[in-house]
C-alpha cells in the first residue's frame, strides 16, 4: 500500500497521538494541513535549548551566546540541505510563510532592479491561500500594476490553456502554490517557471503544503523564491523559511530595519549586512528555528520519498472511503498521485461546521470553513467545506474512523432514514 513501515512505532514519537479525549475517545487527528503534530525530539530539543543554552544570537560574547548562535546557524544548514539550496546564505528565517510572501511583495514595491510599476503585471492563481493573494493585491494597488490569475478546471487543476495570454512580456511576477491547501492539487511548478523565465518574470512559490510531504529541490523547481512554514513540517509555530536565489536576494532592498540587519549606522544613513542577515532584523525566532532544524532532521531520517509514498497511499485510501458516502462531493483531483494529503469535501444537507462538530464528538479532528481559500471555494460554488488532511503518522484505521463518522453524521441529520432508524 506504500505505508511507512513500523507505523505504530513511529506514532509513539508523537506524544499527543496517545491522548484520550472527552467521552473516552482516542484522538484521530486529521488536520495536519492546518498544523502538524510534533515528535518528542522536537519538543526535547527546544526544551533543552531553553534550559541549558538560552541566549541571544550574534550579540552576546559569552559561552551561552556562542552556543545559541552555533545552534541557530546549524539549523540554517539543516534547512539548506533539506531543500537542496546551493548556499546556506540563501536561507532566511521568517516567522511564517506569510511573512516571507509579504517580504517579497513589499520589497518589489520599492525602487530597484525588480521593482513593479505601472504597466507591469503580476500573475497568481485562483487556488491560492489568502497569504499568496492579499500581498499581491496590495502590491498592485500601491504601484498601479495589474493583477491577473490562472483559473481552475472542473477537476481542480490550473487551467493552463490561457498560459500564453497570462504570461507575457508585461509579466513581472508569477506566484503560485506548489500544493493547494484546499484542493490538494500538485501544480507543475517547473513548467510554469520555465514559461515565466522566458519573459524575464520572477517566480515565487508557496511550498507550505509541499515541504511536509514532497522531496524539495528548490533549484530543480525553477523557482526564484520559495517559502514554507515550520509548523506544518512537524516543527514549531513562529518560524518559517524564505529561500531565494542569491542574485535576487542581493538585489532586493531590506524589508525591515533594526538590529543585526545593518553593516553600519550613522544619523545620516545606514548600510546593510550581506544576506541572509539583511532580511533578519531584530532578535530572530531562535528556539523555534532550532526546533525546526530538529524537525527537518526527523523528516530526513524517515525519508521524504517514503513520506510522499505514505501520503499518496493514505490519500488514495481516503478517496476510496469518501466515495462510499452518498452525495459527498470531493473538490480537487480524484487521482491520489496528482494531489497532496488535504481533501476538502461537501456533504449536502449538512453545514461543514456541523460535520466537524459531530466528528469531534467522536474524537475526530478535521477542519471546517473556507481554509483561507475563499476564491477557490467561490469557483466551485460553495461557501465552505470540511477538510481532512493526513500526514506521515496517519493510519488506515483513522481513515476508517472518519468514514464511519461521516456515515453517522448523515444519520444524525436524518439524511439516511434507514440507518437513523437503527
């Protein structure tokens, strides 16, 4: 089936998965696209740093400061290796993917080699998370540029039939998600990047859903900038990553001003530190970055190819199970090999919030709402959906519990009179 071996043993690495919820129900956690659970090694690494090595980085000239700085920079090395970055200096720590996307969009509004202005166009897609829509709306509104976007096909893929109309000599930026957080769609990033580079456009990729489940090679992707967030890759909240090609990062102006991002400061002017520090103003998320390093080492030890195979197998099993629920509508590709582990669905006759609430009474955690993807929901004529999302620790038995819970939900709301009578 492609599942990870010793799955029961692996689950012991995640203490929260052993939790018993109200009513004596075992936790069935199917909300990993929202945030992943954390293995004990990440928790222990962060606690150890706070207990034994806590100090600010790149400032304190004492033993604790040296230890903290070394651990922080070692985490940068781990990230660079995880995404196959050519240089550790191209790895910038942010507080999340949203900050990384805003960093790029904001700096493109200022004078410089890559500045966006009147007559320029920025291209995104209809399936983006709001964090990859709103910054570009703000950029184009502030600069007089035009915002355009790829539409979606009925099966939840990008409509590439319009690529020659959308990506033209006027295109300055193409920004897209690698894997949709709502539709699950895996996009042809390298193909779109090649087309964008033919017209000299900058390619920005949101890898927040890709980094947890796909082997990443930022150079092979063709992207100029890639962002992802730590808390979806079994790491902590409060830390994200922005990778950019050296020549791009060196050309962009600083995003935030403050300590550590400077070379020298006088009352008249300042000069700036080289990358990555030019984009890391102030005290960074030190213990969070160190925790992220531990998380990515954990994933690398298991193997991203193995994790991807597990996700595909569990997703295929979930799609088969969902197909047995009368009337259910799954949004996005129905081929598990073409999608990630997030599956959004509509159960006619029951509001998604009610679906999630009933499932929660059985210990099953899913997400309900628009998943920060309102335009994609509007494209498919629904206001909101229920979303289950698996990860490396998800078992077939948990998917069975979800399917049984959805059958119970139909009965609870009178959609299956025969079952309800029983």
